[in-house]
C-alpha cells in the first residue's frame, strides 16, 4: 500500500510532468509565433515596396496625362505671367 507521503510524491511527479508538457507546448507555440511574425514582416515589406512602386506609377501616369498647353495658351492670351 502507498502511504500518504508516497501519494503526495506521485502527485507532485505527475504535476511536474504536466507542467513540463505545457512548457514544451508553449515553447513550440512561441517558436511558431516568432516564425510567423518574421514572415509577416517580410510580407509587409514586400507589400510596402509594391505599394510605393504602384503609387509612383499612378503619379507618373497622372502627370503624363496633364495637358499643360491649354492653361499656357490662356496665360498667353490674357498676357498673364507665369513662372
């Protein structure tokens, strides 16, 4: 038969084993979290670069589409100085 002390020792060993198991699970989850966070950072940097490139393209297209000759003709017609 087990004595009360032996039961307590067995209970403590079981609890320690459970705590070790939880610690290992948490460590694994933390490593996965770190990896996912790093991957998110890479994806975010790529997104920023793509967005910057696209905004530059849009701006260049907008500037290229502006017809500056029309306002200049009006300035010349009414003898308005510009620049």
